[in-house]
C-alpha cells in the first residue's frame, strides 16, 4: 500500500510541477526551491530549456544548483538579484489562506529570500500538504550556532519545544553553515503573530513560517489541478 501511495503522490507532484512551469516565460529569471516536489519542476524546466526556452535561475540550495546546471539551466548569484520574475517551490504544509510551513529540506533561509524577491511566488504540492491549520509539521528554525541555546530558550518561552535536527545521528548543517531547530508549537492559531514573535529573536536567521509571501499554490489532487490564490 505504501508503494502505491508513493506512486500516486509522485504522480500528483509531477502534475503540479507541469502546471507550474507553464507560467514560466522566455527571458524570465526563475527562483528554484529545494525538495522532492521542486525536483519535478526543475526537470520539466530542463526539458523546456532543451527545446529552446531561454531562462536564468537562482537556486535555493547547493543541491538545487547542481541539478539545474546539469540540465543546462544557467544559475545566477542570488546575492546580486533585486528581482525574480517567478519562483517555484514546494511546502510541508499550506492553508487556503496561503500560509505555509517550509524548510523540511533545510533550505528555508534561501527559499524565503527567493520568495520575497519573486513577483510571482508559486508553491506546488500534492493534496497531502493541505491543512486547515498549520502546526502538525514542526516549524524549522535556522539558527547561528553560537546563539543555539539562547534561541532554544526563547522558543520555549513562546510555547514551543525545539529539537536540534540530526541526520543519521549527525548534527544537520545548512548550506549556510548553521543549525536547524525543529520547533513544535502544536496547531498554530495565529501564524502571523508567531512569525512576528520569532522574527524578534536575536541569532535566529530564518524560520519556516511563510506568511503573506506566496502568490499562488498549485495543488494536484488525483487527476485534478486546484489553484489557490
């Protein structure tokens, strides 16, 4: 059953990716997210580039940059961009009001910069990511190492419980050389307020609550494409 579910989920991710890349136009600067869903979109863009589409892109992670370049997509330095025409990324959770939790892949800081620069920030998902209220998925928090304990204590004061992210018993290190705290706040009644509160913590580089940044969410559910905007 798990294999069948994954096949269905991957089919939905591909359908959402195919719908999203149709919004990309010749000459666009495209922001590329990180994660399994976005990988489908990058591969679809690679096909279009081979067919003659002329685009340049900004990558949210080293992994994304390597994949894009292998498909013939030119990568620009994100730090020198003042505008991105369109971005395509995934999400760990989203609501119909376009509030998101992102960062399961650990690239949330660069993903947030890309989304903030984007005139059209598109999120692509399968139906499993849609929720009525955010918070079943923990909120990733990227933290400067020397501020780890301080940030952890502040998360506790906000009612959260933070766990240092590890992969195979090794501390996870972001592409920026930082740590990730996965913070459990339970179901979040007011994502905008929590986002604002987290933004006030010194040493916290970025958190995975994406509020008032997304232009549209393209969700594939079975054979249907649903767009929230």
